[in-house]
C-alpha cells in the first residue's frame, strides 16, 4: 500500500483548519460588531447620565455642598469632571483633583482633547452659570470592551469543544472516501471492476466516475493485450514449425540442387516469419494508441508515394500498378500511420491479384463530401459474407491464394479508426475485383 507524505496535510486536517479559520473569522467579526454596538450603547448611557447630573446641578448649589460623595452612587462618577462657571467667567466649582478643562462656548455635547486625553463634554447654560460635565473617552471604550468580551467569552470557551466536533464531522463526511481507499488497497493487480459509487459525496462521484472510465479502458486494453498475445502465439507457431521442417529438409538434402531448393524455401519461410513479426509489431503499436500530433496530410501525395514504393513488387508479379487522382486531398492525421495503412492495403491487393492484372490506388472526394482513399484490384474479389470477417485479426478467406498472415487489413482498420475514418470492403466496378476504401466523414477533424 502506498504511503502518504507526512509533510502533506490530510484533507481532513485541511478541512478542519479551514472550518476553524472560518469560525475564528466569524468570531472576530462578531467581536467587532459587538464592540461597536456596546460602544454606541455605552455612549448613549453615559451621555444620558451626564445630562441628568448637569440638570441636577441647575439648582445653584453651593460649592461647599458639592463633593465626591455626591457622585459616589453614580456609575463611572470617579471618571467624571464637573466644572461650574459663573456668568462673569469665574469658576464657581471644580471637582477635586480633576484636570482643568477649558471653558466651552459649545452648549450641549462636544468632544475635547485636553491634558493629552480625549474627553466627552456636556455643557448646560443657566441664567447665572454654565455647568460642564466631562468624562474620559477611555472609560467608555473600556466599558464597551468589557461588554464585548462578555459576549464573545462563551464562544472562546467552547472553541476546544467546537474543534473536536468539527474534526469528528469532517471525519464522518470523509468516511466513504476512506472506505473507497481501503477497497482499492485490497484489490489485486488484475481486478479492474468498476468502483462502487453508492453513498459517496456528490463532490467525489465525478472523480470516481472518471476512475471507472479509466478502469474500463484499462480492462479493454488488458483484454486486447491478452487476445493479441494468444493470437500471436498461435500464429507464430505455424511459421516456426515450418522453418524447423525446412531446416531439417536442408540438412537431409544430398545434392546441390536439393540444397538450393531447400535453401530457397527456408529463405521464403524466414521472409514470411519476418513479415508476420513486423505486422504484429505494427499492430501492437497502433493498439497502444500512442499520441502523436496530427498534421495536414495529402492523401493524393501519399498514394503517389505508395505506388512508387510498390512498383518493383508489382513488376516482379507481372501486375500493372496505377495511381489515379492528382488534386490534393487533405485530412488531419499521422503521416507515418497513414502510410502503414496504405501499404497494407496495397500489399493485400498485390498478393490477391493474378499475373497480368491491375491494381489502382486513388485519393479523392467521396459521395458524401468527405475524403476517400481507395485501393482496388482485378483479383477474385471478396465474397459479401466474408467482407466483415476479413477485417478481423489473423483471418484469411478460405482458399485465398498467397501466404498472408491475416493481419494487414486488421492493421489498416486500426489506423483508420484512430483517424476517425471507416474501412469498407466493396466490389470494384471498374476492375472487377475488390475495392477497399478508407472514408472520412465530411468536414471532420479526426481525433488523432
């Protein structure tokens, strides 16, 4: 089982940390809102208190009867400064041990900075005097802070409990993911069955769906590889057995003529085995679905190159090889892969066309407007009942001439499918034999 990097935090830890950060941010916002609300409430309460005290002093009480005891029952009174001014500007009374505030022309509430501190001042004017009540702003802020702390303190005390609850809730929510991990860890290498999606969170289901799609592709590739291995082993058995017999025949040959015949047969057998191996490798490469960048490919130019490459073999077999169509026919694809496709179609036509026959390679536009690449011959053709089966791997039409492996058309079909095209087997109306055509849909962009 794969080990996780201890330096990488788990999803559970990340979610818990994010949730706790969200709770902390909410608590801080709550503190700010509560503090501002408490400050506004404190301002209103203390302003009303200062106003009441000023009104209570409008009776013109003598300074001798005003003292600290007169305000002792008032909340925050130890932070209040009282100053009473006569109409002529002389001071009638000032709180003992209090800072001297400048006389204010502003009647009502105002803010004053004096003695290095901010003050909230209320002034009330009567016919004979001006009464000033002042209080330090720090008193109000301290009171608001205490009220805000009382409101937030329960949340702070519950933070450890909240952290445990969040940790448990996140773990419970991720339990299906952990169960899925255990199921994957318990699987063998060959178990490619789809993963269960029951009880999974909605956020995880798309990921599991993609994993199941990947497992399906792996299962198909695994089965394809198993089939390919079995078929290849079966097909290689016959050429190898034939090579063994030909070597034994060469060893038993008693004359130069017999040895020459046996050597020729042996070389022909080696050539057939070599071609079979090359075709197997080509088929394996295309089955691997290697991603190569698609480029514009001219099918007409590809046809001309194939005709030039097959001219020597056609001449040796006494077959006329033609190329029809000069106008460019462009598709998107892999040039090398399309060359392999056309080479296999041409090789199939040359092997099944008798001496004196004709093979024609043509690129052009099909009836539906899409590109077509066709190879037709004057051979015996392919019966309608066999036209689908000849595209299967290692299948050869019974009684067909030549010593093919039955892989050429399978390779061509694999390449055609990868280019978004179809390989069709038809009758050749002009030459009378078979016509194999690779057809692209109109205005298509093959998924190469």
